C-alpha cells in the first residue's frame, strides 16, 4: 500500500490548515493598517503600536498577567509533576481513584464552574481577592495539564533504567533526581509552557477570582472587545502571537538539539 | 536500614500528599461550597446569601443552619423556561458542533496520519501552533471578519454574491464558526494519535484480499480509531456545553447558552444561589460524560504499563 498521498487527503489537510491560519494572518496584517476601518487598507503603519505604548492600562494589565503566568506555571509544574509521579510510580494508595479523578476532571469541566466554585471558596475563607487568588486558581487548573503531559512521558519510557539504578544501590530519591527527572525533563518543560500560555490566556476563571487592582490582560482585552473592534487590540494580539511563535519555535529547537545531543551520546557509548 | 525505609516512606507519602491536598482544598472543597450555596437563599448582605455557616456556633448553629437550607433556587430553575431553554440550546449547540468537528477533523487527521513520515511532525506542529495563541485572540479575529463592515461582507459584495451586507455576527452561525475554529485541535490530535498508531499491514492485507477502499475504511480503519473518536468527542462536547466566551462575543442576545446564563446571574444579577444552582445542575448534566472521559484517561495513561 502506498503511503496514501491521495488528492482528497492533501486537499483536506490544506483546507484545514488554511481555516486555522487565515483569521490570525488577517488579524496580524490589519494591526499594521493605517486606517481605522477593517475594510479600508490605508497603507502600512506602526501607529497602533505607538498608541499601545502610551496606553498605561493595557501595559499594566500585561505586566500583571505575565507575573501571574510565571508564578502559577511554576507552582503548577511542581505540583503537576508530583501528581504524575504519584499516579505512575506509587502503586496503589488509599484514595487513588479520587485523586486521579481530581487530576483529570479540571481538563474538561467548563471554566464557569471552576471559576465560580473557586470564588465561593475564597469568599468562604474571607480571603482578599486579587493577584494571589488568580495565581492559586490558575495553579489548580494548569497543574492538571502538566500532570497529564508528564504522566504520558512517565508511562512511555523504559523503566529498566530506574530499576537498574536501584538494583545497584542508588537510593530512590537520587534515582529520581538523576535518572527519572532527566528523562522527563522535556515533558516538564512542555508542561510549564502549556501552563504559562493557559494562564496568560484565561479570561473566565480570572474574571471570577480577581479583585480590585488585579486586571489581567485578557480581562482588559475582553472589556475592550465587547465595545467593538479596535486597531490597538489588533496590535496587542499581534505582539502576543509573535511572543508565542518565537517561544514555540525556540522550544522546538531546544528539544531538537537535546535529542541530537542524546543521539551523539548514545553513539559515543557504542564506540 | 529501617530509618532509611521510613524516610523513603515519608518521601513517597509527601509526593502523593502535596498535590492531593492542593486539589482537595482548591478543587473538591469548592464544589461542596457551591452545593451548599445553591441551597441557600439570596440576601442583601455581604456575602449576598444566607444562611452563612458559623463555626463558632457549634452543634446548635449547625442545626439552625441546616434548617434554613432551601431548594428555592432549584425550584426557580425548573419553573422558569429561560433556564430550561438555555440548557437545551447549550446541549444542541454542543451536539451539532461536536458532530461537525468530527466530520471536519477526521479527514484532516487521516490526511496527517497518511502523510509521509517526515512530514508528520511539522504537520502536527502546524495544527498545534494556533492553539498556543490566545483563545480570546482567535475569537476576536473572527469579529474582524464577521462584523457588518467586516471582511467577509466586503469580499462577498465585491464578488456580487450578496447585494447588501449580511449580519453574520450575533448569530448561531457565528457561534458554530467560533467553536469549530477553537476546538478543532482538540478533535484532530486524539484522532491523529489513534490513526497514526494503526498497523498499516492491516490495510495492505485488506487490499490484497480484494476489499474495496471504502469497505476497508468502514471495517478496519474506523473501528481501530474509535478510542480517538471517543476522546476527541468528549474533549470537545463537555467544555462546549459550558462555553461562555464564544457565545458571548459572537452570538446573539435571544437565547443564551447556559454558561452565559450562569455568568449573568452571577455578575449582573448578583444572585449567587441561583448561579450556584445552575453550576450544580450543569455538573449533574455532564457527570456521565465526565466519568466516561475519566475512564478513558485512566485507561490510556495508567493502563498502558
């Protein structure tokens, strides 16, 4: 059977990709439009970017979002990795079913429910709502994504490496730090990046758990977008897309050089 | 030796305990609170519901607290048609868009899985990349296109396909476009994962034995990709039922989806008990699909050892 490059396959893949990329491309192009109207092309211009730099509210919101994302992604990576290790390496423990249920449920439960329930918890605890409550909320949501990514890596690699180390008398903690952690490092990095971008992106949960003085970028963009399309928002979005694109490409390059190094090391071992 | 074993035991316990406690406090306990508040009544106070549970009051306080609980919010949900219509609309939109996602996503995933090996990583990357850009941005991009003086109307009038600009925005069509656009990767990736794992010699065997291509697809490919179909369907259907941002930005104002109703009750009407009751009943509605999804995850992540 030939690896089917049938015209139907090619057309469906191309159409699918066009559907995915066209709206974003249009958005990026129009952020450089000198005209305020979407339908009129007024020539290339950086005016909306200049306007953006003068908009303190947006800049401040971006700064808050960035800090929330870094803090919550880091906490989520630690908690999510622990959860993944607990689910794959700890065998049976009491309450395991409940635990795995709590890890997988937030992946699909509608955000309005998660947001509302967390807000009601913070109200019941009488906690001051704002920056830290958003961080806690995002940590809770994104740690589950990290856990799933790390877990799929933990089940896929060869356990005999760990077993060999332990047989040779390496203590479990050291085995974990020197062998397991290195093998799952790409998954941990991918988990951090996913957690970071989910946090940067979240509108619903942040809206529920925010308080005075903690307006994140999505909340800000949302309130502007409700009033209609604005070229400044196109500019903000383009900058965010650029950051994401650069980050993703850099990450894939790092991953590639990582595998290259590993292949070289394996080759060296054979020689 | 004994102390080392003990220490190891403690380390192992901590690995489980820390994330366990975190999820218990910030995921499970909040649901209990939502359930409790859905049984409370609205009050002009801070927080805007009663009764408020008071630990200091002890047993007598607990008795009084339970006596004051009421099912008023749920009674309101079942008696007012607005809520019922809202639920039905959410289920309808989620069901139709999941079917559309499956119909669009399957050929894409199939094309990806059948592409030459060296093309596959870039193709996967190409599907995932837009998913890394902000969800809000992707919805906003569609407003640019669909609004009355937007690009779609512009292109269509220039092509003389329509005479007057049509109202694409604020309609169910716009909601469907937004959902298809945002959820497509969630459908394509599980399907691709299932199709890519498939043993191609099975297809060769079927072809050698004279089975026509469509029959091979129906008898071999489709059954083998069913786990991917199930994962993609659940991964899309469950969150779409509770979707808020897409219908809010792209949809009209006639019938709201249930996520919007919850949002309005909470933020505009400040009726916390009713918002909680909506959340509880929504969760009840989605409980069976969520449990299915959990089973699927457990099998794929824990059963493959």
